[in-house]
C-alpha cells in the first residue's frame, strides 16, 4: 500500500486524533500563528494532511517541506517528500511537484512509493498537455516519463493508468502533425502537407488520426496529379478502415476520376502497403 493510500485510508483515525492534536498544541492547526517547529514530526505530517483535506494544497506543501527540514532523518520525512509532491500537483504547481517527486526518486528509489513518485513526475508533464496547438515538448517529456513508469514499475498500480495516458499523449502528437498538415493543405502547399501526413502514417499508424491522414494524402496526391500514390493511399485506407467516413470520401474522390483503389507504382506508400497489408518487410 502506498503512502498516499495509507494517508487517505487513515481519514477516520485522523478525524479522531485531530481534536487531541489541536488541544495539545495550544490552538494547533486552528491557528497558523503557532511556530511549526513546536510540532513533532507526526503532528506536522497530520497537519499537512489536514491542509489537503481543507483544500489548501499550497499550505500543505509548505508543511510537508517543514517535516523534511525539521526532521530530516525520520520516517515521517521520507513520507512527507512524496506527500509534498502530491500537494504541489494538487495546487497545479507542476514544476515544484516534479522537483519533489524527483527528490524522492533520488533518495528513496528502493522504497514502495517510488512508483508513485515516478507517476507524479510523469503527470507533472502530462497534465499540462491541454491544447494541440501548443509546443509539443511537454508531450515528448510526458511520453518519456510515462514510459519509465511502464518499464520500471510494470506491476505497480500505476502502470495501467500510465499505459492509457501514454496512448493518449502519443495520439496527441499525431494530432499536432495533422493540424499542421491541414494548414498546408488548405493553402495548396501540397508537398509540405504530404510530409506531415506521411509522418502520421509511418510513425503514428496506431493512432486515431491514421484514416484521415490517408484521405488527406489522396487529396494531396490527386491535386499534384500523382495518381499512383493517391490510389495506393486509397487501397491502404480501404483495407484497414473501410467502415470509416474517410474511406467513403476517398472512394468518391478516386472513382469520380475513374481511378481504382489499388496499389500502384513504387513510392513510399507502396512500401507501406507491402509491409502492412502483405507482411513483406524486405
């Protein structure tokens, strides 16, 4: 059981202990004028939990930091580091959350909460991915950190969530390529558009954006008069995504010009067709 699970699992016990702590500390948590160094390590830790329960994560992070500062060699200090990372994340202070999580990994990599620390570190990147139009550096960092969770802690309770988030972040990168490709396509910059859609087909073919990328390749190649490439893109689309509206649009475009949706020529799409459809990798 992780420190976070233990913390929330102690809510009832905490509710019973809190009045005693309050009474024993001359006003205790009820007054923030009481110097923090007047509390024991356990009392400070409980205060940090109290601040989180009170929806004051910024103060909670400060208190957990004091546990580590005042009682650096205690068991409570180790537990406070991961709780501080959690409190910072709850406060959307992702940089400090990442720093606390990394500190836990640096000093307590063999402890049971290391998996959660790595997961929090990944979330500090992932939870800032909110717009396809933003710089994708955060997405790459999120992917790297999520992969660390999956590969280093495959049996942890966080691995499954990390896998799901990894797939979403991966899809997000493909979405960025599609956005740029559509931008070029609308402005008749067909070669530049093809380069972006090609990235999706070759590098992100397991994402939800692949069917549209193939349709846009059909459109782009037809605009350039490259019918072999357009037919091959249509063939791949028809084989893998026949039930999608993207295939229906491609079918209408190609047959409307008297073209079949069959592989033709020896371009890069023909190689993709041979590899994906026929399993010919050489």
